[in-house]
C-alpha cells in the first residue's frame, strides 16, 4: 500500500516507521528538514521537504498514486486543507485527518471527512480510567476491545496507575 | 431605513496590512464592518487608527467566537490572513455553518486558487496571480493596454491593434481566440461598439477581449499572429 503522511512529528514519524516496517511504501512530507531526524538514518521511505498544502509538493510525494493520506501536522486548518486537497482534488481513496479542536472535527466529519480528535480521545481515556477503572491507554487487550465497565474489579486485575510513556 | 443601514455587513478575518486597509476602505464607503484579529495589541492599534469599535480580538476559525460576531447576518466574509489554510477554513465555516452568501479569500499560493474554488470559496483572490497576469501582459505583447482581473479567475484584456495587424479587414465571427476567449467590445475612435458577427475590424481599433487568466500573453500572441 502507498501511504502519504504529512507532518513528521511524534505521531507522523512513529506511524511512518511502523508502516515501513510492515513493508508499505511511505512518503513523509514536512516543512522542516530537522523533523526528519525523528525517522532515523535507516528510514527507507521517501522524505519530502515542503509545504503540504501545495499541490506541487504533494505531487512530488506521489499523491496521484497514493492509497492512503494522513494529515498529521500541528495545525488543524493545515490538516483540513491538505486532507481536502487529497480527497477532493486527487481522489485519494482513504484520507484521515487529525484535529485538535472537537468542534471543527464534528463540522468536517459532517462534511464527509474521516477525522480523529486526540483531545476527546485523551479526555475520554482519562475519564474512563478514573470513573470506570479501565485504562485503555495501556498497551494490552483493552485497546480496540473495550471491556464493559463492571464498577468493581477483581483484586490483581486493577489497571496500573497512569504513567507517562 | 437610511442608506447606510442598507449596506451589507462585512466580516474581515485577519488584521494584517491587507485586512486593515480593506476594513478602512469599506468603512469609508459606509459599510458595516467587523475586523477579527488574533493579536490584542495589533487589534488595539487598528482600533485606535480607525476610531471605531468594529475590531474584535479572537480566532476566526473558532466556531463559538464566530457566533458572537453576528456572522449569520453577514453578506460577505473575507479571509484576509497571510495563511492560505486559515483563510480557506474561515470561508468554509462561514458558508457551511452560518450560511454566509459570499466568501472571499486572500490566496498566497496561486496554485491554491483552483483548490479554493473547488472547495467552495466564492472568490479566491491571489495577488501573485494578478501581478503575474499584468507582468505577462506587459512582457508578452506590446498590444496589451490594460487587464482587469475578475474574481471568477478570468480577465478582460484591452488590446490596441497596430495598423498592420492581420486582423484588420477580418469579420468578428472569423476571429478565433485560444481557450474560449472572445471579443466583448470594439473601441473605434474612442467609442465602444458591440461586436456583431459581421463587424469588420478596422485599422486603429481597440479590442476588449474576455479570456482565461494567465492566458493574456497567449491571447496577445494569437492576435498578433492572426
């Protein structure tokens, strides 16, 4: 699969490395050359320095033949614009956008954009841990398979305290 | 109702040089204008200059803030910041969430003009594109007297025909311009004539031609060759 990632921050870089490791073809776009340091010297994917809302830059990343497009820069508006160029202009089959603002997220989701919001995800995660005693943020079976809240947990199965990871 | 009250309400997002002068100009013409500026110090400066209370400090892309600006009765919203992505999102939110009838966006990267139009902005305006059109007109052909660029991305080109032009003696119907361009008006001895199909071009005529933007040089060359 050919994937374009715009924004080589923590999330973008981690995803790029993961996908390359799985044998996918990956192109990462970022304005800052230094951002690519996160990928390490061994990274075998394509790295493009440029503005992700410039169609010429996206063409250089091979957007015309991409299967997936991920908008992961730090700016919501930048992510929204890049995603809309990918979806409406270049007809990339699968496009996902990160948006920090939950309100903008709901507006653009209504408009047919696939989105996720770390703000609501993060708040829900902490809420569930404190209120329902489930730590979904911890690597383990609860990720992707949320267990129903039981209200009381067996001794020894209580999730560990939140840690910085 | 007074005449002032009937003038449409305009919201401008971004108080840089473009936003500031636009606001000032519209106020001078009696429009009701609200300027939205992120930076409180800049907003205060503009307010001081304009002597009005029409500057609001806030984020033009925050829905809750936009809702406090009276945006639902705005006839025009202008995205005038220096960032294309911010101008696009402001215009889209205005259109989709507040049913603003007309959105105008300042576009820095000329490639984005087509993108903005496809994504629902009514009038994307690129200073670079306008300047490019004028420069190309200037360099491409000495025949070009003036260019008026329209929000639709097309332009009207005012062409002076040299006496030797091969167009002299041709009928309007026989003059074929590239990419769907056509003659809008013939100026003869300083007077405009509507171009009838049988109108014959005379020495010294001036032609006003409708054409796609950035094809100005091409139009000039085609006419010079014709």
